[in-house]
């Protein structure tokens, strides 16, 4: 199967929200913490700023995620490091089991080098051993847990949360 990574565009917004709903519904069956309904303006801004991404296969969106170069509420003092932060990976159920996170990691390594970033970082809410093992198999180092202190500007699922932190160091 041929997978292509592209920036999302405004025509993808409804599909992005459909994939977020599927992911949130799945989270509700497994975890106490789950994604809230995201603000449409947030996604539209990410699209306009070329920070919302998609993997396309067979003419369909297989996976979506967002990036940023700044994440101070979660990464605190480490936010000063040159890093690309990955958020909200949501996979189309038709493409589960295709190692899409692995494809994102390979893309992110190149993207980080192009943007002169030394780290690829990601977080998940809570301590989920299955997810920790999966992300480490995809190449991330598990850095441990962090109790968030300043969550006022973050989505609701981060309130009073402890997050698992992940990082890949990129050789520039």
C-alpha cells in the first residue's frame, strides 16, 4: 500500500473531526481520561499554519495529527529545547495495524532535521503501559510521568492530569 504524508487542507476538516470522534469513543471504552470535543477554530488554525497533517492511502485519509514547535504547559523548562511536538494522532479504523505511528516517526525525523529541531516529543494523558510499550517500539524513549501544573490553556482532558512523556533525539 502506498502511503503519502501531506498537510491537511480545509476540505479535510470534517474527516479530521470524524477521526477524532472515533478515537474519543474508543478512549471512553478503555480509559478514564479521553479527548474533549476540540474547537473547530483550533483545527482550522492548524490547517492554515500548515501544522495539521495526514497520511493518505487509497484516496482516503488513514491518519491525522498536529505539530507545534512550542509546548510550554506540558514540557515546562524543556520547552526551550529545539523540538517538534506531535499531538492528537487519530487513525482511521480501516488502516489500523499498518504501523502508521512508525511512518509518522520516520517522517518526523526528516521534518525535525529540516526545521533544525533536535527532538521529536509527544505526550499522552495518564499511565497506559500498552501505549507506552507501543510508542517505545516506534522509537520513542519513555521519559516518565509528569504531574501538570499549569493547564489553563490546554484542552480539558489535561486538567489535573499526569502525562507520560516521550522523546526521540534527532541527530542533526
